[in-house]
C-alpha cells in the first residue's frame, strides 16, 4: 500500500517560522517533522511514499531526496506556490498513487498510531482515524456508530486525525484544481460509505509554534 504525506500547506499559523522554511522541515528532536513521519511509516511497512508540496517545496525535495537514506522510495507531487487544498492535492497525485487503496497522513501531526494495522482494513470509499477532541478543536468533526461507520449527526463527536485510507473512486468526479476534502467526505458519509476507528494513543496537531515547542519538550522528557 502506498502512502501520501500532505506537505503543501502554507503554515500561516506557524509564521514567522515558515516564512523561509516549509512547515514539514521545522525541527523536532533533531529531525524535521516530516522525517519523523517518514521513519514511522517505513517502520510500519510503508516504503512507497508520495509527498505533495507547494510553499518553498523545493527545500523539501532537496532535504529528503529520493528517500534512499531512509529506506524509502519517495516521489513528489509539486503544486507550485499556490497549494491545491487537501482533495486537490490528492487528485493531483493520483497518477503516482495508483488504482488501489492508499494511505494519506497529514504532514503536521505527531502520533504513535500503529499504521501497519490499516493494511488489514476493508475500505469502501474511505476509512478515517478519529481521536478525542483536542483543546483547540472542542466541537469535533464526526462520530462513530456501533457498526464502525462514520456519521455526521451525533452528540459525541470526535476529531479527524488527518490519517485516512482512500480509494481513488472517492475523487473520480472531482475536476483537477483546488478542492477541499471535507465536502467529499461528508457526501460519502451521508451515503454510508465511510468507515472509521477511534485511536486513543498519542496524537498532536503541530499547528502553532507553541505546540511545536510542546512537542520538543515531550521528546526531551522521553530521552532525559
């Protein structure tokens, strides 16, 4: 199964750190954010990795190369300086992702999620990993019913972790260009074609300089 890391975001909330450095290359415990994700994916058996990029994206290619130093095969899906949003970025990368189910991981999260288990999941159109709502997103995104299907209308909502499995067919009628993933998912959820699971382990959205600092502190505590 191929994996895609979404790395095209401008990182506005991370400014000024991202004015000259793309967010995926910001440092965490001696490595860049995206290197931690790559190393984790490889350890879980995902060696074919596609990375999209936009803002200062050439820096990402220059830093990571073809992935051989990590034991990976890395290919790139450049979008120019203006990112195509989440769904648009995936659609742009579909020629590299192939015809089978693929994994997509946000490039600005840190987690100990066991990715290897996703290879055993049966996917209709999509399968989402949900987590407890963080402080900065208390309202959540979706719920889960007792059958493991993602639902929109419920009292106890969870947050979409940025980890998901997708079939290319989810994007089949969407034209190339800018488009968001949320509306696509909500439509598929309404048609009962999206399954999901809750993950209760470590997960962090590294969206601000404060959270980046917090993550570095957590790594320092682990190694001290």
